[in-house]
C-alpha cells in the first residue's frame, strides 16, 4: 500500500521536503503504521519525533500506543483523523495524510 504524507511548518523543515511517499507492506495498514513509517525515515532524529509525538520514550511507536502531539493537525484525505477512528483509522492505497504542526519556534 502506498500513501502520501504532506508535511507543513516544522515537519517540512525536519524532513527537508513537503511530501513523503510511504510504502506499507500490510494490506490492513492504519494511520499509526504510516506515522511510524514516517518517523523510521528519520530514525535517530529526535527533533522530528518531538514534533509529532506527545511522548517519545525508548521504543515508543504509534502502533503500540504512543500519543500524537495534540498540537499537530492530522487530516486524512482532508478530513480530521479523529472523526475516522483516530490512530487506528484504516488507510487505503493512495490516501493523502496531511500533518500541520500548529506551534513552532520563534
């Protein structure tokens, strides 16, 4: 399955691009799986993890219960992810996930 993650503000700076294609090798992938795959691209970069996750303890993943930073607006195909099932929202091939951090450094 392939999805596109659109990055804005500090996440765009952290990843150095505005869109990141993500491939997930599972038919029943969720938003949590896509976010974990995104952070795996920047493994070892705590800045990206701090922007996206509310807690970044060792081994924490979204699929195993890490919380999303409430200051990040998350849309799946332009709809609020919380209305579709939160981090457990099933994804479909070609979905677009938008990540918009609402706070940033000054």
